[in-house]
C-alpha cells in the first residue's frame, strides 16, 4: 500500500484553519473580515464591538483577534512538529497542496501579528531618514529567524520527500531563501503602511466611509491579495487610479494613502528598504496652473525653450522615482493638447522635456482626481475619450459628508473630534468638540447639506475655535461684522421672512455688487433652474451637470422662498 501524504492539521481544525487562511488575504475594511472571524471562532466569537475595523486602529487586540492568533499559533506549532518528525523518519510523501497552503497562510497570520508593532516602529524609522541615508531595520534579523523557523521544515519536507525535490509543492510561494523572506517582509511593511494611512485619515463608521476605505485598500492590493503577492506587487505602476468625488471629500487623502503604500523592496544584504516611502509622493494641483506652466511642471523644459526658461529644469515625471507616485488633482482642467502628451506617457512610458528631443522614461504611478462629472466633461470635449480610457482602469469614489451623516448621524461627533484633535491636540480638543457640536445642533439647520464636505466641517471647527460661531457661505451675502450685524438678517439670501423682495432680483443685485462666492453663485443658480423646471434631471440637462450634482447644490431655504414668491 502506497504511503499517503502527510496530514498537518486534524479534521476537527480544518474549518478554523481555512477561515484563518482567508483572513490572511481578505480586505480588512470589508464586512467579510468580521464574518471570517465569526466563522473561525464559532460560539467563542465576542459580539461586543466586534466591528473593530470600522472604529480606527485599536491600541490593543480585540478579544476575537487575540483568540484567533493564540489558537493559530498553537495549531501551527503542532503542524511544524509533525513535519520535523516525519522528515527525521526518512523519505515520506510531503503534505498535499491544500495542507501546504494552509500551513503557509497560517504562518503569515502569526508572523504579521507578532511583528505588527515592530513594523510600526520601522515606519517611524523610515519616515524620518537622514539626508541621503537609508536607515537599517535592526529587527529584520529577528523576523528572518522566525520566518525560517516556520517555513524551513516545509522546504525540508519537500526536498526529502519520497519523490525527491519537485512536484507541485515546489512551485508554491514558500519564503525560505533570503530573497523570499525579504519579499515577505516588504509585503508586511506595505500592509502596515496601507492599514495605518487608511485608518488614520479616512474616519467614520458609516457604510459609505467603510466602502471608501475598502476601495482604497483594493486600489493598493487588488481584490485578490494572493495573486498580488505572487505577481502584481511590482506591476501596479501600470494601473492608473482615478479618484472622483465632490470637492472636500478626501480625494487627495485617498491618493496619498495609495501613493504612500506602494510596494518597496527590502534589500536583504544591506538590511534596508531601497527607497524612502515618505519622499515618493508628489501632488500637482492642475487648476492652479496655466496650460503652459502645467506642461513645464509635468515634463520639464530646456534652457531657452520659451521666454523665461533660463536653465534646464526637470519636471514632476522626471523627478518621480520608479517606486513613486505623481498625483494630478483636477484632471478635468488639463488642456486636451497636454492630455495627448500624457496619454503617450501612459502608453509608452516615455516623454521629452519642452524644447528637447531626448526621450526620458517615467516608471512611477499616476493617480488622477476630479470633482466634476467625467462623462459630462467627455461630452463637452474637455476630456479626450482615449485619455479617459487610459486613466479609468481603477476608479475610486469618495463619499460626500452628507452621505456619511445620512447613514450614521453619530459620525458627526467623531469627525469633529478627529478634526479638533488634529488642530489643537487631543488634550485640549474635548471642550472644542462640545462647543462645535452644540453650535451645529442649535444654530444650523438639521438637514444642512455640508456642500463643502469634510473641508467645510474643518473650517466650521476652526471658526468655532476663533469666533465661537460658524456662518456657512451659502447663508450670508456679506461678511458678518460688528458694524453690519444688526442689519444682517435683512441681507440673507436664505431668509424666509416677509421682506417683500423678489428672490431673483435680490440675487442679481448681489451678483452686480460682487458679493457672491463661486459656490454661492453656483448653488443659487442651480436652485433657480430647479425651481423653474421642477426636475433634477431636466435641471441637470440645462446646466450641463449630473442630476446628483444639481440635487447636492440645492439651497433649500432659497428654494422655499422662490416657491413662495411665485405662489
């Protein structure tokens, strides 16, 4: 009778082991993460605050995480002992692929958990390097020792198997050689950076916020993290990410999290990462630059290429390292002629400086963003269709603040706490949080739409800090000062009182006086058109906007006044 393959895990533990193996690769910000914990622990699962992945990075372990890690480590050591025992007996049939994969995946869970805090220390070390110096990661030697401890017996079992080296197991991704362990360490470091950047800067427990975090994670590791670890880790620069959403919703936060969480190889021989991740992200606000200046900023120029070009200058593409990222904010403002040049960069990875014929190479990643309706921009000719289909291979949607608060109103206090702590520190932030929440609840409409999103909420916190109040731009037509405070109510566009003035005439007067900001003018005009046609779809058609944008721009107090004027 032929010998059977080694069984590393008892049948009673296979369900647990497979759930933990899936945990090793799942998106931590999706509900699947908690479902897998529940499946692994069964009746031992602790329901209290089990949705830790919505609450920000925890200082200590949640009981479920701790229980899974403890049991996994015990199960893994038992399997390792079996491997060693079988190898000592001489040639045997090595574990089958399923058992081998489970052993490797469980080892990843144990190793990452063991070095989670040390990886954070490595982040701080690499984050603040000395000029021209790549800091050595001292704890890597401990990591290498523990990785060899876990993976060595697997490699030995395969090498001394009854069939000799080879077979399907040899093709499995087992980090035994120094290069393999260094790659695993680099992957762990990337996971830690991604987790921290996403959790620290995308706040909220609402479903839209959770989806936003999950989408950012997917942009970094894709939906199949196993395949990413095998073959995609060094190919993601070929995927251009487009972040779309209203102004102030955190598009640059998403871009920065993706850019600062790219895979950076670890050099086993020197004990260092090959690049500083903090120095690999560059943001360019295209709306703040003229077309000529945009071209120069992106591609660089040679001396004498145009008036004022007094010396050679490298652009952002040339300055970006191979593992770096260039973030192009407000891509809808990019002139079509420059889109053609950038399209060539995305297709061929080459470009020339202005006034030069020498081809230069760009190996970094491009992330673009816009707060405008992309399809409308294409129809209007502002974005070339061929260019769009080069930048849309990965699209992330940033949710509005209104969407988050509609799903979970309690998130307002958490967001204010986050903004206040960032502004004046955690020790002093609590009184400011209470002042801000009190002002919002007593002095602002309960259905206020926060058209400026998180950016507006941030300014609300700052206004309350300085003046004890916040006046949304859409509510006032003139700045509120002690001199005009007494007559301020008569100057409100959104005033619902019986002032006897026609709302449209009043809006025209404010326009002529130059008292309206761009946001105020846009909101009021969208409201006027909607009041006339009574349909978001028709208003969007007339305005050249998406119906959702029209809906978000409506000033409800002004709409009520317009409707009362015509009644």
